[in-house]
C-alpha cells in the first residue's frame, strides 16, 4: 500500500532563504507526483506536476524534482517571501492502485518571517 | 474563469438529516473526486469518477454516496449524517487520458458540522 510522508511537519525560515521541502513515497511505481499549496481555510492550488518520465519541473521560483528509484521528491523554493507562507502537500498517483486514486502526504506548514 | 465550484461553503446540520453538497466544474474534465480533510489525518479520498456514470470508492466511502449523471456535476450525498462526518470537504477535477492526468483543480471547500 502506497504511503506518502512529508518531513518536517512545520518549518520556519527568515525571508530570503532558499529552502527545500521533502516528500517520500514507499512504492516507486507511480504515474506522477503533484505538489500543492494550501492557504488556511482554502482549497488546494496545484503548483507543479511531474510525470513519472520526468526528473523535474520548474515554475518561477519553484523547482520540483523526482527520484522514483529512491521514492523521493523535493520542492525547492528560491528566495522565500512572506507570501510563500502556507501548507505544502505532495500527492502521488500510484500504478498499483485504481487509476483514480491519489495519495496525499500530511503536508509541511511553512512560515516565512519578514 | 476555469473553476471548481462547491456549495455551500458552510453547513451546520443535525444527525440523520439528509444533505447534498454540490460540485460543478466548467473545464470539461473527465475526472472528479471528493476528499475530506481532518486535523492529523490529512486529505482522504471519499469517491471519485473517471467519467459520466462511472464512479468508484476511495479510501473512506462509508456513509457517503455520489452520482455522475452529467460531466460537469458530481454531488456528494450524506443520506444520514453523523457527527464523525464533521469535516472540511473538497471537490476536485482534472483532465485524464490513459495514465496521464492534468493538474488537479480544487474547489474552495465546504465546512460541514453535524451536531
């Protein structure tokens, strides 16, 4: 059974720092992995989607990498800003499960201090 | 504007009183799904639909029903709500073609309280 873990659960950094959020999964047979952002009381916003054949995706100050063999993905945020404060979740679509199932990690809550 | 619309945003009800949470998307997506989010448990999938008239159970389907009569709508039905269904509910949709899917679009959520 696929399990997705995000460590740490919370992270606080000063503004301007580059930072890395981690996501690990137990079954490397995946179709894709997505990173989402969730602001308090709001829905999730998709940040980046990496297909299983890709190694990374970039959008602005965000870069997500995927290493299927080790069951890991990282989300790199460059030059962090207070507006980046939110909870970041990763989700995996496994080949072994029904094609419609997504498994989410519990998220990392990021606080960027001015 | 491309979006997933859920209604209502907030709902307080009593045990046993049937309710429906609506979800509609305007992106012609095949795939739609319902999740609930609870502190310490994260996001858990309730039901999903790969296309019209095709629905399947997620990880926590007990106590819920869904239907997909039209491509754009995917209502969540609680026939006899109980307090353990108090939660924040999200609807989501995406384009699907074989093993490929586009990024998942989420609604803004429905906060349900069952007393």
